C-alpha cells in the first residue's frame, strides 16, 4: 500500500530549514522517499496537505500508563483488570494527541505492549520499563510510615514500582524486569514529591547498586533511566553510567558539563510540576508533599537554562498522573517553549527522544526507511508550540506505521 502526503511544509525532526511544497511517499509502514516531483504511483492513496506543516509523530519520554490517580496507594488497591482498562483510555488518548511513541517510566508491562501490538488498544509505540526499582523508604516505596512490618522482612511491590536493597537484590530485580521484556530499566536515586516518607534531598541507592543495574541493562544492550531531583544524584548517576536523568530539577553548571561530556540525556517534566503547584490542595496531597513542591518549577527553569548552555541533550516528557490531567500532555511543549526555542522543543519531542530510545533514524524523523509516524498540523508549531495544548483541534492528521489514526484532510 502506497500513500502520498503531497504539498506539505516538512519539518524532518532535525533541520530548521523546512522543505516547502514537498511530498512524503509512504509504503506500508515506512517512509519510502521525500520528493518535490509529482508522484507516478498508479494505485497510490493521495492526501493533499495544502501547504500545511508536516512533522514526525511526537514522543513522550516520561509517561505512565497505569496512573489513573495521583494517589499511589489507591492505584495499588485497584484490581488489575480495572487498572488495565484505565491504561487503555490513557494510551489511546496519548495517540489521539499526536504522541505516536511513549516511554513508560514505571509500571508499564508486556501485557500492555502486546495489547497495542495486537490491536486491542489503539495506542502509541510502547517502550516500557516494567516496575521501577526503589530502595526501601525511597521514592518508589509507596508505603506510609504508619505501615509496620512486624518481622521486618517484607518488601514492597506495587503497581508502578518495587523495592530492592543491596547489589544482589538490585541485580536480581533488574534481571527479572529484563526477563519480562522491559525495554529499559528505571531507578529512583533521589527523593520525590508524592512519595510519603523521603525528603527530596535524600540520596538513594549506592553507587555500587546503580553500577550493578547499569551493567545488567548493558547485557541486554539497553540502559538505565533514573528519577533524580538533585545535583548530587545527577552527578552520581552519570558517573555510574546512567543514560537518562529524569526531571533533573537542580543541576549545576559543573554537573551539566559532565552530563554533556558523558553524552547522557536529561528529560525535564514540567507538566506534572505545573499540575502539582496548581492543584496540590485539590489532590489531597499531605503537607510534606506540598512543602516539597515549593520552588521546584523555578529550579527547573534554572536547570534547563544551564543544561541548554552546556549542550546537554534535552529530551521531553510529561510525567502526568490522573485521568483528568493526562489530557494536558501536549502542553509540555508549550511549557518548554518558555525556556527553549520552539525548534529545539520540537527536536526534543522527536529526534532527540528517538536518540534517547536508541531509535535514531527510525523514529522522530522524516527520512527514507524511517517508520511512517507522521502529523499534519493546522498551524505552525515553530511559531506556536502551544497548539499541542488542543491537539484534537489543531492536529489534522495522525499516522502511525503508515496507518491513518484520524484525519480531517
């Protein structure tokens, strides 16, 4: 099957120079060619873009499918079938917003991947981490301090994360998630906002534990992503071989230069912080969590500026939780445009994230042999990245693997 998207202004995911009046020829699930000459395919389906903006599908590099609520304890108590149906709604919504690929940062599993691959869920490409790995009392340990284990021998395993302590336990946990098909491994190396017992500044996992996880991931030719809100944690991560620093809300100039030198990535997640600072009281977060939020958005601004200046590869992720907030996913691009040029925001959401996912040349770009994951927009996101706040109105065509998911053209 050949499809021709003709007469488009093409952003290829990298170049600031748009290819005006060009056509993209799609054969089956791949891009066959980009051309400015009239096509000569007898049985081709032709979609006239009428000079509109055409770009690669968006990639969200920090996504959670199993998060219908900010209340992690509530999620843990949900029957798995109910949670899976929430995930279906969340994943299908992401694709309808133009995110043709997501990287699940904890909880997503092979069952969701198989449901997408078999067409049971019309969702994005799904790079899942399995359960994220936390130390006891770390950011991924959702037990409140009032929960007492009488024998002191019980660990925690929830819907999104599990607990492992010591090099051998971490090694076993990583091997187990990789056995179950995880595309990358997620660790927590600092405190976080919604976790009940750890301060943000708390170092989590030793260097030896982190290195064990990095080594085990490397045996499957994959990598470790690490939740990290502190400068100390970010430095410890990249010194230990972690590829992807998640959030990175407090990165110094020295650490940013180290991250750039190590060719690691930082994935800011402004959307979740924006929701927390606006809705913390409504979400019923405890006073400790509300205190943690103070100043984080301002720290983000400084870290993004420092990382940009140092030449760090900045990805893009939303990290949203709650069925009522996942619809804000496309707003991540607008929030980032407060600190980065629109062209760099679009690169982060396409080619940079594809590089992070080890999919350069296949995702996040418009070039021959890449997957035909494409968007056509009503306006020009290089002038107004805010159009993705309302993708249902402003994204006119969504194609994944050469299949039109929806089209108003």
